[in-house]
C-alpha cells in the first residue's frame, strides 16, 4: 500500500512539475523561434550568414523594408551595419520623407546601428515629434529615451502628452474613443523606461495592462478591427517584456489555458515564417514583427533593457527628473495638432511599402500599388489559385503575396496569381489598420471583354458565356490535350500511363472551367440594384477631398467627389461592405479588397499611396466604427461615407472643423 501511495505521489509531483514548467519550457525555446525566422530569411535571400544578409538584401532595401530587422539584429548580436547605414543615409538624402513617424523611425534605426552622432537624428526630432498624431509622439519618445535631445520638446513634455492621450477605457488609439491593441502596446513600449520611477506613468501602464488582459482572446491572441492577427499579439508581448512581465506565464495573460505564445504559434508556418492570419501564407510584416518580438522577450529573460532602449547608445544616460509633475489632459478635451501632410503623387516620391499599421504597427513600407495601374480592357480573372515559378513584381517587399499583372500572352502556369487590381467584390477598412490583411483578390488578363470569378457551383449560363468564353476555353483545353497526345505518339512515348496523365490533366482543366462563373463586363456591371426583399434605403458617397490640390492624378476628381450621395436599397443583414460592393458594380467604379473586410483601393486610389497613414476609411452617420466594414450591419436611413485620408482620419476631422468655422 505504501509503495502504491508513493508511486501515485511521485506521478502527481511529476505531473505538477510538467504542468508548471511547460510554459517556461516553451519560453526557453524562444531562441528556436527567433532562429527559425532568421534561417528562413537567409534561405530566401541566398545568404550564407546574417552578416551577408545585412550587407546584401537588408542594405538593398534600406529605407524600404529593412529597418525593424536592423534594429532587432542590433539588439540581439554584434554585426557591422556600415553598408546599411550608408545606404539608408543615401535613401534619406535622395527621397522626400513626408511621414513624420517614418522620419523618426529612420532616426531610431540609425541610432541602433551606431550612427549616434548623425545630425539627421537631432533635425528629425525637431521637425517630427507630434506632427502626425500619437505615433509621432511614441516614436519621438523612443528616440529621446536613448539620450538624444530636442529643443522643441523634452522627455517630460512627450510623456505628459502621451498620458493625456490615454482614453477612458485605458487604451490608446490613433483616433476615436476606443483603445486599439497595437497602439496601446506601443505606447507602453515608449513609456516603459519610466514605469518604475514616475507614479503617473506606472499607473497609466498598469491600467493599460488591464485593458490588454481583458481583450485577450480565448486562443491566447488578439484581434484588431475585427481580424485575428499575429501582429497585435506580437506587439503585446513586446510591451509586456519592456515592463518586466513574463507574457508567456503571467496568469493575467492565460485565457482558457492558452498563453500569448499559443496566440503567436497559430500563425507559425512549417518553414519558420509567420502569416498575418491563421492558415494564411507567409507575410513579410508578420514575420518581421515576430522576429523583433522574440528578441524583446529574450532581452527580458536576460535582464537587458527593453527593445527600444538601444545597446548602441546606452552609454548616454537618460536623465529625467523623477519628481516631474505630469499634467494630464482629459481625452475629451484633447485636441491633437496633427497637420495633414502634403503629399506628392509621383512614384519617385512615394514612400515604399506597406502599412505603418498606419503606424499602428511599427512602420511598414508602402507597396507602390500605383504602379499596378489599370491596363486591361474590361478583362479580369478572380481566383485564389497559386502556381509554381512565382514572378515577383514588388516596388517593395511587404506582403507575402506576390504581385504581378498578366497580359493576354502570359502563360499562367509560370506566374503566381495574387495581389492585383480587381473590379469586383473587394472590401475592408483602411490598410493602415492592423486588419492590414495581406491577401488580395486577384486578376489576370484573358480574352477581351470578359470577367471570370471563382464560384463553388456552376452559375446560370447565358448565351455569351456558352459561346464566346466558356466553350472556347474548354475546346482550347481539349485541343491542347489532343495535341499533347499526338506529340507523345510521334515521339514514340506510347505508354498508356502518358496518355492517361494527359487525359486526367485535360479533364481536370475542363472541369475547373465548367465550375467557374463567366460573365461579360456588361453583364457584371449592372446599372440596377436588386430591389427584391428591400427593407430600407441607405445613402452612400465616396470622396477623396483630402487629395484635391495636393496630388496630381487622373483618378482624383477636381471636387473630390468620386460618387455623390446616392440612395441604395438594403435587405436584412446587408453590411457596409455589401452596399459598397453593389454600388461600385452599379456605377462602374474600380475597387480592390483584402480578405473581404479590408478596402485597399477605390477608383485606383490606394492605401499608403499618399503616405504611411493614408488609405480608405468609412463613416456611418458621422461616426467611424471600430469594426470591419463586412461586420457593420445597416439599418434603414443610415448614411455611409467612404473617405480617403492622408493622416489616419485626423485630416478628415480637421476638414470638418474648418467647415464649421
């Protein structure tokens, strides 16, 4: 009996050890995840080691997409960044950097790479802090936290300003009254050096930690603007690491048995990279953020400074009067002095890459989608298929999806179909938000005057699709199959297996075409709305007033009105996305979306095309909802506005206040 009790006791003890050490063991394997990302990047770039990667690909993309990798590498190892810093300085000298937050990002990265005496850093602090909303205060404080100074603002000034911008729900956001996960986490990161020395900062961060804990999902991660994503979870881990909280074991951040590490792992791919959404493809931004997040966590484990308190400049002490009195301004009385940025539409002056998460996530570079101009004549294919031999056409690496426009002579099997302009079903919020999904509807050019979109079941065929498109494609495939069989016969490769293979490929291809809905452009663009089961009327308008007089493009109307206020019938369950999709079809307006909840472009005006904080936003009855446009259900009488912003909505608010005056 005693032996049995001893065995049971031993088992219980061992189980308890595993139970309580499991999370810690996972945390200790963080270096494996970090090194997995590094191995993936070295493999993708063909670099023999990290230094080679820095001197080649990261240097070649200086100013475009390399910056957060450089900062993370500088905080996790000893490397020579001289070739990169020269390239970044050249980029800064030869390009007009319109975004204040982007300028501050460059200053921070130069400091991390050892350029601590760069006059650009001091100059940028003077002309950029506070010039572009909350993100320019956050990035400005990161730079000041590393011993640099600015005549216009002291560290105390910036801390006071950030504290005044904390919302009633204890979060921070670029706009609106509801806190955002990413912005809140990034505000904590900037304020973290003063967590233990300034009571007001300590209290503000503690409240923000409660905000983040309460909004964690049961699977361990986070959603932002209605979309579960890797980046938001990564930002929270980085924030908690900066204030000494073990984000992978702290009970406040374990939901339904799942930790933040579980929340990140659901986006981890077999090759070590990360996707933006679960079961998605590799995403450059998500992979990059995961990398510096693991660096931040490792630094926490090793007792080092937070990620943004740089090793390269820690010899410069951060001097702050701990008795400082923080003047707090209530959020409702706070009026940001964010002047809208004047931007140039010329490609050479467009800032490369994607989403700064609207600076909601650390700066991302803008994809120059303006180069994907409409060159097709009413011809589109929408598909989700991808094939081998990818042809990449980036102006900058940002999304995992490759971009390439095909012409009628292109062999589709040699190109990955993705991220291209499409005139049908597309949607979302603006790309500068963390919903910044990465997978677009895709198009390719086939026969003239035709649009082909995927469908799960055969659509009702009309005369046009039966004769001019569907049958032609199917007969062409059959002809190719017969020709291949003749060639095999002539080459005396007459094995039944060869002919069987050709037959199967031909049959699969013809079946795929049969199950694809094919419409002529005239059929697709209907001038009428479906009024069956109509239950109400809403109005919708599409405007780009913020670009009038600031950029030159044939797609910017002189009065900024792409679509004036228009009545549209709705049925039960219709969303803002539903109405937008039907409206652009009816009025022949181009639109591009990501993941059916994220509007990337309307009328060939795209997210991030006019700055890191630019893109499309929607407003209903004068308010900006905090959910994706595919989630906002409409009711009779609602007023929908789609508006292009250059400053994450701040310029829209300013325009209204000027109009009221």
